[in-house]
């Protein structure tokens, strides 16, 4: 899975998570730091183009800023 982290307004966390997870199987969203409002988005590699299009829209709409994460890929057992 491809990992991306975003800083977002605290008040938008739930709505953005709901929108992304509404695209079943595309990605999952976790709140890494609720106080700093950091979201982690894990994207299925087969859907990276679709996910990036959605994230680009959400970045503009919700003023999301991509921030560096520890890793960019996640391996599942």
C-alpha cells in the first residue's frame, strides 16, 4: 500500500475520512495525531491514479497539506 500523510483542519477530519472511505477498496484513512490533525491515507497500488485525483480535489477543497511520513510503502503480512 502507498502511504501519504496530510495536515488538515481539525473540523474537517471526519468529513474527509468519510469521503475517502466512501470509495470502497480505494484507500483507508487513519488519524495519526488528532491534536495536530494529521491523517494517514493508505492507498491500494492498483488505484493510485484514482486516489491521487480524489486527493488533489480534497487538497483544494479542504486545504489539506501533504506532510512527510515515516515510510511511503506499507507491507501487509
